[in-house]
């Protein structure tokens, strides 16, 4: 059987050297001898290897070369640490010789050649690492580790990066490695000792692989792809690496991780780490900013290496120069970064496979993929021959005619002119195919609209803004500016829209990512113009939180509301993927911010009305609070043990309890627990029951309202708890029951009409709901309810007077007044209804108010809520609707169904006057006297 189907031969450049090497192998077939002759005649390095490994390589010719390779690699397993250096270097010599001959003879494809070299790098790294870790364990330097842990690196993993990670290692390549360890395997007390041990292992590993001895070297190692290599240790924890990439990771690092894979040590931990980086590498949106990053990187490399200027073969860098290997790799990786976030099929680590996938999905023409694939293979073969000459890590063509003659012979051409012509054509073809993709479109052909002097003055001021500070941002903005200005010019009030966009732009801390998003997703330009033309509040919010635009193009942004349960499950799943408490709190804020923005946009664009928006804001708050509660409990329990008894329940009060919030609402909460007061928690630091739940509640409030790097979730108001500000932050069920039945004021019973479980124990929530319903029925016959509420109304009127006609919230007959009347109806009727509409209905059915009064209050409530909810989308406070500009006025008028501001003013005044009259009659003294008479009759 012919195990070596040789299909090509290098032509010996140095015929004497070739003949000398041929004589070493008299038993070979003529074809095999010709291969030896050509290889040695072109490469002094290969000739040296042939002499040194003569017996071993001769054996390769009588068996399958791939099987022979695997046998050599398998022999490395179990080599003792004292023998490791010499044995690895011997394996390197043998595999280098075998791969070179199989390559030169056409026995192996390019993939097989690079795969063989990569397999050697993998095996060498793994056996060296495990031997060194075993030595650390033997010397008791690695806390908590046992000898069996050495097989998986005791939690340490080496990530292969670059060509090694893609299994595309070149002939004399160095290997790019990132060394990490899984810090979760060690206690806090052992962390520093473990870290020091793994740093020692990493340093010894690099020496074992790269030190040049009498036996040669294995692989030059490069650790500079790790996070911030100038200041970080050579091996760092996975947690530290994750934090780095999340906070300051750059596009080139994202591109590097396309090829990353675990190659040694704890491979399972390495795969988990790479999975945590998936959102960093693969963005959800079409990340066209990567094009500019790659273009800039190419220019920097060329400038640094002095590779600019006209194409000349002498000294040309086949990797980094014009039309070289890196051009093809950048072209492929950048396209992958752009679209791979949405399509996992594009995430191949291998260049040729990536080109094929991009062509299959329509991202590049099929003929372009075919041409670049062919050019890539030939470029890589020339790269290998350049390196085989003297085992040098070089990609530069020789500068002399003799040197080019040698390389031409090495690729099997005795005519150097033919070699030069073919190579020049390929380099130029690669440059033409890739350059157009990287060179940005200046957009000069797009005309901007005619602008007034005032508008020109505004635009002139943009040059000083932080968002346009960098050259990169300026270039990106230059390309999107015509479309932006055209759409702003077409707004209902162009001047007002431009002024608001100016404020938005001025509030941006940076602009590169956002401008790239605008360029890649023109629908975002329409959205920002809509917002600037209508809602100053939302525009201001966006300038501080521009990342929420990702949600718009993440898919499903304009789909129907998913519901509270689905939202809570989604957030809970996201938080469960993170094992760091602070990261969980930040993730909750990012998630809630995107959904909050979604509600605002839906309302602004008329997809939902003010009441639907109110329901969705409340649904979002409940989902967020519900998903965050178990996270806080778990973190608290880690120190103090699980909650005693039935645990605790979080009640939403006020507008949250009623299930209707506006864009700027805070949340009213109270916490009730049920546990034996004499019981202590069972944890490392146990607490008595009262202290446990008080501190747990404070931790929960901090998780919700404390500002983190991602802001805060909600402002929280706890004043509706028993005894208000003076009471404990968490109340026992027994104390809550006793207080409500025996001590609470009427206003506290009114507050309870809207109480609802939003987080915590379901069972305890059901118990409290039963208690609430019983209490409302019991207190409905109270002799002084109407008088107490009337007094409360008077105090509220004095404390929170109306602020003019357009204040829909405070004042007689307006929102707060109607809500108070509705709560009174629910309490007087002994009904469990929470929302205004149902509470008024309950009051009418019980005879507390008439059906006509119910309808009058409902009409006023609907108008006032729409005004309040819509106004809060636009600004914190509206002194006069006429001051909002045409976009804001149109939004409010459309929401309430009025044709003009004057009509709306008349309607608001009339409805609130009628509503106030009804409420005055409800709490009139004669109505209170009627209550007394009815109570006497009941008695």
C-alpha cells in the first residue's frame, strides 16, 4: 500500500545539499527520495532534522503519516517532569519534519498540515501544564488540591488564541495563550495562595515550551492577548477576566475570541468561561462599528510595520502587507462580528469555513469567497516555505534575487518570473476584493437640507460636544448626519426638534457606538427624531442611556406585551446565569431600562394608550421586584442562613398595588414576615428573627434603589408600613394583624385597599390577602370613616395644592382627589377592588355613591390619568401645554381626543369642576350624619 501518495515535489535549490540528504535514505522509493532531495535542497533546517531524526522519519514512509503522528503525540502522555523538556523538543523536531514532508509532497492538505502542528501544540501544552500542576500539588503549594486534580489542571485552563485556537498554526508560529483559573474552586482564604501557584505554573510552562536548549525549543509562547497584559499577572481568575471584557473589552479582543478555545487543563471550565463571553464577542445588533475598527487596525499595523506604499515583492510581508493573509482574515472576522450576533452559523473560528458560511448566508458573493479561499491557501503555503528555510518566524519575502529563487524552487517552480507574476496577481486580487469593504463610504453624495441661520448656529456648536470628540466619532457622524438633518427638517416643528436633538447630542458621553448603530439601522434615526420632536424627557433619558437602542434592534421590540410572568421568568433566567451579586444588580437595571424604554416608545408612537402604558409599567415593576427578591434572599442567606418560618412577602401599595404606574413613578412597598420570634436563622452568622428580616428588607431596598454603575431601578417609599416612618422596616404577620384591627387609622385602611403581593412568599401572600379582605369588610361599618376621609382630604388639599389648570394630579376633582374617593368607596363597601374603576363600581353597587356620580368621576379620572401619564412621558412638570411645542401638543391632544389646546383646557376645567362637586357631596357633613344614622339602625 502506498501510504505516501506524493503529488508534487520541491525543486532542490542547493543540489549538493539535496544529494547529501538523499544518501541518508537508501531504502526509500524514488518518489520519496526525490521529496527528500527537494526538501533538503531548499531548507538547511529540514536537512538538519533529517540527519537528527533519520531513523524515526524513515519509519514514517512505511505507514500512514497521520497514524504515525498520533502515535508520537500519544507517547507524550505520562512523561515525567524531569524528562519533559527533552521529550517535548524531540516531538517538535519529529512532527515538524513529518508535517513539512507531507506538505511539500502534497500528501496532506493545508488543513491537515496546520491541524498536525496545532495538535502538537495542544498536546505539548496540556502535558506540560498537568505535570507542573502535579508538582505544585506534590509540594502542597496548591490549597485543597489532591493528586487526581492534576489531570484537569486543578481548575487552571489554557485558552489557545489566534491561529492555534483556530487549528491554523503555521510552520514556525509562536502560540498565543491566555491562562486562567476558576476562582470558584477556592475559598476566599485560599484564593491568593492558589493564584500565586497558578502564576508559577504559567511561568514554568512558558519556559518549558519556549526556552531554547541544546535540544531546540517547542513553541515560542506569547501571553500578551490576556486582559491588560502590562499590569495583570500571567494567569488571572476567570472572574477578573470577565469583568475586564465587560467593562473595557475592545473590538480587536472580540475578534481574537472568535478563534479562542480551551486547549489544556480544565477544558470544561474553559468552555464555561467562553460561554460567559458570548454576549461580549457576539453583539445582538448588526455591529457595523466593527468595520471601522478593523479598518483602523489595518492602518495602524501598516504604519507600525512600515508596510505602506506601492506593492513590491522584495521584502513584502505575505501576512501583514498589501493583499496578504491578514487582509483575508480581517475581511472574514469583521463580517462575522457584524452578523454573528444574530446568526450562530457564522461563528466559525476557521477562516476558510467562515468565508464559506458568509457566502452561504448571502453576506458576500460566492465567487469572492472562492477566490479568497484559493488565495488564502496559496499564501499560507508560501508562508510555510518561508519559515521552513531556517525555522524562522517570518512572513517576509526575501529581498534578494537569490532568496526569491529559493522560494520559487521550494514551491516547485524553476522559473522565478512565473512565481513572481502569479504571486503579484494574487496579492493585487486580494487587495481589490477586500479594500472596498474596509474603506468607509464618506457619504459626500448625500445632500443636506437647507437650514436657517439659527439651525446652522446650533449645528456649529456640535463640534465641542463629547460625543464628537474623537476622529472616529466625527467620521461616523459625518456619514449619518445628512439623514439625521433631513428627518429633523421634515418634523412637524423642525426648529424645536433640532433644539431637542442638540440637547440629546450634548448629553451623550460618547458617540461612536451610537452613530454606528444609526448608520447600520436607519430606523433608529426615525425613532430618535420622533422622540426629539415629541418628548424632551425621553430624549434626555436616552442621552444618558443610549445603550437601550440595542433593544430596538434586538428583535421583538414592537411585539405585544409578554405579561408579568413571562417577564419575571426572563429576568430570573438572566440573573441565574451570573454568579456575582453586583453583576446581577447591574444586569437587572440594564434589563429593566430596556423594557421601560420600550413602554415609552410604544406609548409615544400610539401603539398603546396611557392606560395600557400604566399597566405595562406596573407589570414591569412587579416582574423586576419579583425576580430580584430571590437573588437578594440568596445573597443574604449565604451569610445568615435561609429565612426562618414562612419567610417574607413584599406588598406593593399605592399605584403599584393598583397596577397602574406612569413613566416616573416610584414604588410604595411594605414587607411582612411570618416566623417564630424566638427562632434564630441557621447560617454562618445567625440572626434573631426580627433582626434577620429587618436587615433582609434593607438589603432588598438597597438592591432596588441604590445607584450602581448602571443607575438605580426605582425610588422606594416605605411610609405606608405600620406606624409609618417610625415603624420597623419589616413587620411580623402577628403585629401587622393586631395593628390593622386595633390601632390603624382610617387612612391606613384606605391604603390597604390597594395592597397586593408583588414578591416573596406566595403562601404568606395568600394569607395576607385573606386578612386584607376580612379587614376591609370588618372596617366598612366604622362610624367615622366618612368624616376621617373628609378630614384627610382637607389636609391633603392644604399640603398639596393644585399648580394651575394643567396640574392633572393635585387639586379638587383631580387625580389624587378621585383616587381618595375611590378608596373610600372600596372601604365603605367592604370590597377588595384595587383599581379606581372597580372601586367606584363597588361604591355604586353598595349605594355609597350614585351611578351618575360614578360616571362623572370616571370621566374625570380617565382624562386626568391620560393627562398625567402622557405628560410624564414628555417632562417632569408641565406648566402649560402650549409650551410643549407642536410635537408634544399633538401627542397630548391625540391621547385625550381633543382638537386644540383651548378645547382641552375647557374640558379639563369642566370635568374637574363637576368631579369636585361630586366629591364634595360625598364628604359633606350631612352625608356623614346619614352614616351615623345608618350605623345606629344597624346597632
